[in-house]
């Protein structure tokens, strides 16, 4: 199994939004199933506001926040806290995660070829698109 490379956001160059020449035709809706009672998703977050949305999502202890691209230059930010395995669909690009869970719980993504564990250190991590596209499961324990 090949491990995907995680890079803390601070170590990367600033993100540049790609020109959005075909809004609507290339868009998709990322899903995490199931979302448990009290968990929710914030849709249509701009690229410029994504990191602020991840921080705002995870200010409370015990929260894992996952942002993924929608294909139209915007992002879906999932607010998660229940320890369980979930299925992913339409996870294609621009995956970023801020894990603020307690007790060292990890956010674990995996698929047929890639496996990534995000530590509970409160930093924002991005995952390369090739791995994001491969992921079909998520566990936040």
C-alpha cells in the first residue's frame, strides 16, 4: 500500500484558484455517509474562505473538519465528531483537513491504493488529488 504525502498548509505555497470557466458543468457534490445527529456540511465555501471555515468548524474540542472541492471553485466543509467508519463519494480534489479531536484520535482516509492518517494536532493538512480521488472510506477514531 502506498501512503499519500501529507503537507502541512504552512509549508505550501499559497493556493491559487483556477479560472472558473464552466461553472455548473464540471461541478459535483461530495458526500460523506452517514452523517450522524449533530454533524453537518457547509456547502459552497469559496477557496479564499476555506481555511477560515476549517478553523471555525474545529474551534470546539472533539471536532474533525474535512473540506473537499466541489469542482466549481467552491468547497464542502464537513463538521464531524462521531467515531465511526463512513463511505465517501465525489471526493475528487482539494481535500483539506483540520483535526481537533481529543485523545489523539486520527482522521483516517483510505481507498484501494492510498492510506492517509491526519493527526489531532489542530493544523490544516492538504492531501494530493490523486490520493483524494482514490479514497472511499473515512474513519475519525
